[in-house]
C-alpha cells in the first residue's frame, strides 16, 4: 500500500487527474478500474475520481510496490540553467519576472532547453520549493513573443496556476504595453478587427469577420510625440498572438524594429541604437484575481524597460 498526503502545492486538483499524473506510465483505464474496485481511496473512503483535493488529504493506493514502480517513472535531478531574469514580485503562490527580449518562454523546435519556464523550475528547485518527483510542475501563465520583453507571471502551486489561468482566459486582468511606433498619433483610439493566422507564423487583420478569424480589440494612448515617432501605451482587451504588432501595422503605425510587420527603412535607422527586434515591452500587469489569489486583487506588477528601450527613447527625445 502506498499513501500520498496532499500538500499546499497540490491542492485543488481532481483526484483522478492527480493519480494519472502520479502514475504517469499507467493507462487511464487502469486508474479508473482501480477506483471502481476501491483500490484507490481518499481519506479511507471510496472515491469516484472527481473529488477536489484539499491540503492534508490522504490518498491510498492499495496495490503492491512493484505495481507502483511499474506505472510510475521517477524524474531525475533538474539540470542547471542560466540565471533567472529580474524578479519583480514573489510570494508563496506566484512569481513575476521581467523577461528580456530574446528569451523564449516555452520550448519550441528551435529552442528546446534553457527556456524561461526551465529557469523558473530550476530556481524553485534550488530553493527547495519544487522536487522533480512532484506531481505538480510550476508553469508560466502568459506567453510573450521571444523578442518582446516585460512582465511574465508563473504559478508556484496548482491552485495559483489554476486561478491565474482562469484570469488570463477570461481577460480579468489589465495588460499594458509600452512601444514606439512610426508616425505621429496624437489622440487615443482603439483598433477592432478580426485576426487570421497565415503561413510563416504571420497574422493578418481584417475589418470584418472572415473564415477562421478571431475577434481582437486593442486600445492605445499616446504618451509623447516627437519628429515622426510616438511613444504609446497599449492595452490588450483580447490576447492573441502578434495582436499588438499586427494591429498597429494595420492602422499604418508599425512598431519600430519589427522585422515582420514593420517598415524596413525605418528599422535600419534603429540598428544604430542596438535595436534588433520589435520595441515592445509588457510594462504593467494588474491582477484582478479571486479565490486563492484574492489577496492580490488590484496588485500591479511593473517591469522596468531595458537599456536598449531607454536608449531609443533618449535618442528620439521621447523619454518622460
């Protein structure tokens, strides 16, 4: 018999989902069969699998150690990663970082290791807040493009991750970005349209709904205007890939440095500032979270701009 006592990081999960992650090599049919046969019990009582786990709950697996070993693959030591970016906020439930441009959040075909998520996991592992064998694995909730800098937040336990994920999905957060665009924008405005993904990880904005498009809405407000360029505050009311970049290009004000949606002649001018990518920074994330994270309601997570961003602002006399 194997007993598992639920800790604070694991609470909030469904029993069946937890056991499936714990017995990570077991087929789902085996787990549900064991539940039906009362070989998996919650707090010494029969369980169906849909119960939500609380801290201190006891799960008992009434089968041999050999069976547990057969269906559970233990994970080894976490590999050391590069150092963690600047921490802008951390408590027992969440961690927020100032992601630099050039660092990918999650792995892709070109970047399989040393991602931001990898660095967070190693950081928590080195503090003793995460063990490789844990069923729950901390994770980043919001993705930024690899060349966009700024606020990224991760859940350190299941309940926090679930609440943050809900808030992002339901858009119950305020997401503000800072950027510099070509052209002079002198009044606030909004961009509404329909976004479609095309070949080459490119998106297009349409004024009306087309097949396979998704509604997007973006607010913008000028902070300072100088000599053909504008420092903008941008707020995302929806959150689609490349939304800000594509929307601002759509209205004729592309972000400087943007090699995909921008103006190539303008971008060449900014090479002298050391700018190699779009000048887009996730400046502020205001949390309106509930449940386990209700104590963070109204909390502002603010990420300072990097030195290249500041150099561009100074060079264009757009610093405030």
